[in-house]
């Protein structure tokens, strides 16, 4: 159940909503498989998968939700090839190429006929909602996919004012300072062995398995490059890559947390395992989020920070 990525959002004007009320709201948009003529379906599913039916798991103020998505795989090349054949047949029968509207109608016909035969691909996105801190974290590779989850949640609740978490100090500046000045690093924060540096010319320098305090990196920083991604870890908790847009990627939780989860699960019940792992993960992510805000100069209370390129996501 452990998250691999994390995009953080601040929940504003959070209304009190019981677990059952949230469960009922999500049930209206519960996931169902795509129909024969549908290209895509999204909806809320059980975080425990086939092992459970509940749409919301809540432990000590931490809630776990899951968006499920399923889409039919119909490559554009396949559609284009079939459309070309039908356009040629139209021209042979009529003596002229199909007009634009006729060609569009032929294309729609092709898609309609091929969709039922297309393979399907399924996936999911998990959401952690810390109701005590009014914080949401979404496990997905891109912010765009995260906002798909936010949009569906807003649709289920009727309204939900949420913005990407914004901090006062640009992450790129803080990350760069940590590499330039070892004394500026938080005491319990350890450097990893991977970094991405960007220059004024938009050139990117990526390095892995390298001493980040070494001469090569320091020379690049002295030339004016800034850190856009940096591998970090909190000893005994987790390792991650912090990006200059405040996204956390490649989360890897420490073995002692994984062992603790194994020790606390008393049987093979999938729901018990899910909730045990979620409780440990949520408390770890909550602590990390608080530290992150502290490291980056505190949170911007109203609106996005000047350096933040993403627009606010509001109801």
C-alpha cells in the first residue's frame, strides 16, 4: 500500500464530514467497468481491492481513498489505417475524396466499430487525506493525474476548495543552498546520490551514483546552475526525490517501517494489512510534510507562491 510518489494539496474551509457521509457520497460515483462503446471510465473503488468493499478507510484522522480508471486501448495508427481504407473506398465509389464532414463521420464510425474489440487497461490512484492537518497527498506520477482525482472528489462532494501546497521559499533555492552549504542542511536530513541541475540556458545536467559534495557538482553550482531535483532521506523513515515543484518522487520507506507493519499484522486479512500499512505510512508522511514546510520557510497562507507555476485548483 506504500505510496511511490506524493503531490501535496492544502484543503481550505474544510467542512466536517463523517466517514459514513463520505462513503455515501463516493458511492454515487463508484467505479464500474467501461461499456462496449466507452473509451474510458473513472470512479471510486475499494482501496483494499478485491479484499474489501469499503470506499473509505479512516484511522486517527487519516483517510484513504482510491480512484479507479479503465480505458480501451485503441491506437491512433489503427484508426488512421482503417480510415484511410474507407476513404479510398469512398473515392472509388464516388469519383472524389470524401469532404471534411464526411471524413469525420467515417472516422467516428471506425472508432465506434473498433472500440468493442479493443483491449482494456486498468489503473488506480490513491489519495491520503489528513483531516486534522487539512492536507491531501496523492500518489501519482504527474500532477495532471492528481487533479483528475481532485476533480472526481469535488464532484462527489459538491464543492471542495483545494490548492497545491505552496511555501514561501522556492524549493530550487533551498535545494541549491543545501548542496552549496552543508551547514545549512537539517541535521536529520541525509543526501542521496542523485541530482538534477538546470542552467539559464535550460540545459539539464543529471547525475546518479555520485558524491553530491564532490568537486564536479560544486563546479556546476558555481557556474550558476540550480538544483531542480535532489535525492534525500530521513534516517529510519524513508528516502525520496524532492523536485523544484514540491513534488516528492521515488518514495521508498525504510525497512524498519516495513518490518513493523509485518510484525503488527496478525493474520492474512487484506484489510488489516492495508490499514496497518496505511497508518504507518500516513503518520510518516504527515511528519515529513510538516518538516518540508518548515525547511522551505513556512507555508503561503493565501494563494500560490510567486515562484509556483501551477494555478490554484478551486471549486
